C-alpha cells in the first residue's frame, strides 16, 4: 500500500496544501479522513478565529509551521513491513535505513555495521521508550521510529493481522459504498469517545462517523457518555457500568476506544475481571494513551484552554506519565479479550499540520505520534497494527472504511483459529 500524504510544500502550491484550509473560506476538506478528523478541523477553526483577533504570534507560528512542513528533512522512498512511504526524514541514517538498508541494498559498510549491531542486540521483545530514546540519540528520532515500525512488522501475529486487515480494507473500499457489507448481528460495539468530545461534537469528535458506519453494516453500537475532560479513573467507572449493562444482550461485545479513552477501557476491564467480561470479545485500542503523555508533565499542550475553554485539572493530572505508568502496571485484561493496538508512526515529512505543534517538543523523549510516545500505545498480549506516516490524527485512510475493515478483521479473527494464537509479542 502507498501512504498518502500532502504534496511537497512550495511557494506555488501553499494555498492548495491541506493545512491551508485554515485560511480559506469557501472550500471544504474531503470527508471521512482520520479517527480525529473532527477535532482537527475544529481546532483549526479556533485558530482561524484567533488569527482574526490579531494574534501576531500565532500568525507567525502558523507561517513558520507551513514552511517547515515542506523543507525539513531528506527525501526518501522505502518500505517497512509491506507499507510503502515517500516522505522526508530527519537524518542521513534514517534516509539510508529506509531507502537502502531495509531494501537489502547495503552500500555503507560503517553504517551497515552499526545497524546490524542494533538488530543483534534485540532480546525478542519490542523496544521500550528508553531503548527508543537511546536509538534516537545514537542515530535519530526518525530512525528509531522506522526501526520500531519494522520490529512491530516482524512479529508473525502482527504480520498475519495486517494481511487480513489490508484484505478487509480493499474489500470494504469497494463494497461499503455500494451497501454490500454486512457483519454478523450477534456482535455489537461499545464506543468510548475521545478527550473533550462534547466540545467538538458538531464536527465528529464524538466518533459519530464510526458509529454510523457500524450501523450501516448491521452492527449495533452503544455510545458511552463519559466526562469529556474527566479523570481516567472516573470515566473508567462509567465504562465499566456500560460494559456490565451489555452482559445480558446475547451478543458478543467489541469495545472501541481512542486516545485518552484507551486507559479508561483498560482500567474498566481490569476492575470487572473475567467474571463480568465473559461477553466481551475484543477491545480495539486506537492510539491509546495507556501510559500518559509527557505533554501533560510539562504542560506542553499548545493553547489548550485558549482553544477549548477551561478543562478539569483532574483529567489532565490523570494523564501524567508517573500516574499513568503506575496505573498501566496494574492492568490485567482478561485473557479471553482479544486486544488490537492501532496507531500511526510518523516521521518529520509526514506529520500533519495540527500535530506538529506537539510532535516536535515531544521528540526530545523519542519517537511519538504528536501526542503519545509510540511504545506507550501498545497493550502487550494483543496484536499491533500501525499506519506508517500517520500521526495521532490518523489522516491516512478513510475513517468509515477503516472502521468497517477493523470490525470485519476482528470478527473474522475471532471466528478463525488464528484468534487462538494471540499470546503476545513473541508469538
């Protein structure tokens, strides 16, 4: 597959580049792009309003980001785990790794030897945030991100799941618009929304597009009305109550979460335990902030309250890395629940306009998606599916088609012997 991304930034096409929507009044962006498409457009609208009120600093920031988007990095084209990307990266090491080393074209003996040593030092598990930070220091952040993507793709169970997902996506892309996709009625989906969804409901942050797509293919979906800026622990109680309420439905339950609702679902499933989750078949953890984010530690969320209004400090505090990692270590998802981790892996040439304002400050910690460090989105014991080139706003694929393809893949997997093979990263 080819990762879609914005055209090369240049003076002659600056007006047509997608982030320039913020400056345009009569044009509308294409529909159905990205898990958090609504949040993206809403924040851009806020920033447009800020510009109209004469924020010179914000104007300069936007202009600088537009320029940086096109000129930063070294151009390269390559493939990782079956995903092809044409982009820009932050170093010669990353360019060589993606364009040559992974393609089996070894022409730099010294760099080949250094990269070989990295692979020889692997212990059979995915690198954690500390190991990726070390790789970032030794090579570059984009090198570490691409290496992480390759390590994920090398795990057999992840590779099998990606093949199944790509087949489902291609099928849904053709059949869904024609109304030909029908999923088993003995499944239902519990949708847990993203952070601040009540303030962005008009443009889709309440995950209305996924819910509509699921309904169209015959799956009943139930929406959990959490506190949009509440603490993870408080929302986990609401999620647990919603899961418990579906126990007598007679259907197998798939839980779908995104970003902050990831740890809320994990905590709810942990508290309920095996006895109260027998009806839960799967959890789709989309870019879950399972171990929090350094953005909260250092208050790096750019202009959050300026754009969104006052937020509950308890909600923010529940996403600090110290608090989140302690909570993460307490998670015990019942073994019968099939877990799918789904998130993007960007490099400097593919990160979206909105994500850039936090993507670059987070790079001092290592590879990230613009909100969360890459390894912190994985719950061990399930499968991991990544989108090379996408960031936290997951703009690479159509949202409705992706939702249907994920649901289709998960249901097929559950009803196929491969579903019994999900034992963890080493399987």
